[in-house]
C-alpha cells in the first residue's frame, strides 16, 4: 500500500514536473534514455541545472550515444567540459563510456548493483539511473532529498550523522511502481518548493504531513555540523602571449584539473617556488583566487610577450575563456578588457 505522502507527492509531480532536456515527462509513456540519464546525473553532481543545460546540449549533439562518446578523443571531451568544474567527472565519463562499450556491448546495465561497478558511478548516481532509466526500485538521495526528508521527518541530527535516518525515511516513501518519477518528484520539490531558504510551505503538497513545519523548525533544517576551515595554498601561473598565440600545457592526468589544457603553473602549496617555463622578464599582473572542494588557492599572475623556447608546454592559438575557470580568471587579470 502506497504511503499517503508518496501519493500526494506523485499528484503534485504530475502537474508541476520541471521541463528538463534529459527528462521524460511523467505519464508520457516513453522510456528514458539511460545514456542521457547517466550523462545528466554526472553533469549535475555539485552543479546547478542552469549551468548544465548548455553543456548537456553540446555533448548530446556531438556525442549522441555512449558508443560515440567512448570513441571520442580525450582532449576533445576535456575541452568540451571546460568551465563546468570538477574535472575528474569528465575523465570518469570517458572511462565509464568505454567500459560500457567494452564490457556491456554498449548497453548500460539495468541494476543498481551493476551500475555501481562502473567507473565514476557512486551510490547516488547508480540509484538515480536504476530508478529513472530502468524503473528499478532504488532509494535516491541527493542534497534536495536530504533537505525534504529532514524537514518532513523533523530530523534534527546534524549532517552527515543524519544520513542513515534520512535514507531510512526516503526508503519508506519510495514506491515499487514508478520509482523514477518518485525520485524526480522529491528532487523537484526540494529544488522549487522546499528550498534552503524561505521554503514555500503554503504550496507544498506535503505540508500537512511535515513534522518540521508543525514544530516550527522546517527552515532551520537540515542541521549541519561545523565545517573545518579550508586550508590556503599559493602558486604562480605564467601567461606568455605572443600575438594570438599562448603558451599552454596539458596538466597531468591525475589530480586537480587533470588532463585539462592550462597555462603553466608552479606547484600549489603553502610555500611554492617560482617555476617559469622559460627565461623572460615576467611582469606581475596581480593575483587570482579560486576555491576548490578542499582548499582555497591564490595564484600570482605573471605575464610576458616574449616567445621563448619553453621547458614545457607548447604554443597554441586558442580562446582563453574556453580554459578551466581558474585559468580564464588568470587571463582576465593579465589582459583586462578595455
């Protein structure tokens, strides 16, 4: 027997589901494409829907299925991903596509367990693909779901310790039939109604069932344990421009921004040493600051117009704004538009 909360949410979703390019509308009858579901879920990790839409459109136009993506050149995929951030996702995207083609004849496995065995697919993504693309009952929990569940159940345990309680409640509400629509309904509710600040409780389909609203604490949930301050790192970035050519290098395949085209840099540490790619009179163009998941980074920007013989990298004609955000920032610092 379906839970009353699940029924109310399903009715709301049938009327208010977001129109997203990777989604099949509720009641449409069309089966979602596992490739598009997987691609969108990977892109949406720690990234907003608004930021993902254009990238999703470009990827699916250039590589319309998993076989096309698996056959793509690494550099082309990394370049297409530039600006979306969290670049390990792009590397894992290629690994996963190639594994699906090599080990599964180009067909995504249908079960949560089998999906979890693919490169770059964690518990959330495996559950989401299984539920949405294959209608396997799987408990899908992302940030939006966490917020809805903590408020619905008045779960006051701080995150991340609250995760088992949140998952247990989400599990109780997940139906056997149409689990994909249910998962997307909870995510849509969190994104549009049960928002982090000023939740619109008056129009929420679960308002009469929400223990957090009844207790007057909904807006304060979920609770979060205090975060440790992020460490600070520093470094140097070198912008050599000669006419329309720039000196660039491909970063090592592992590590931050791995495999991405970038301007040469020094190490990133508390006490970095200069590491110019060639001898020149490097001009100080200020600093840029960027925050990664685990640390803040400040780079001193140095520039020259000399076309030297570099120890590393190569001269190339490119659009600096197509580089990862950190290096696009450095370019704007070195060569501000007039």
